[in-house]
C-alpha cells in the first residue's frame, strides 16, 4: 500500500487510480476512509471524494 504524493490517494497499484501519478510514497501517517462523500463532514472539510486517503505523507 502506498500513498500518492500528488493527491494523497491510497494506491494499491503502481500508478495512482485518481490522478494517474506514479509519484508514490511508501511512508505515510494515518488513513482517512470516506465511505459516503455526500454525508461525510470530514469529506467536505478536507474536500475529499469517496475512497481511501493518506492523512499525512512522510516522504
Ligand atoms: Zn494521485
């Protein structure tokens, strides 16, 4: 599991499925999971879409 340095998406492949970037970080702190972007306060606050996102990238 890696985190995209560009958009902070959690990536399981070699390339980010959200923005297409290959600039991925192995180290990141925290995981934000948005299940329902319409009804999520965190989603609106952080402007994140549905999916898994890194809270902070360490690399
Ligand atoms: Zn990305």
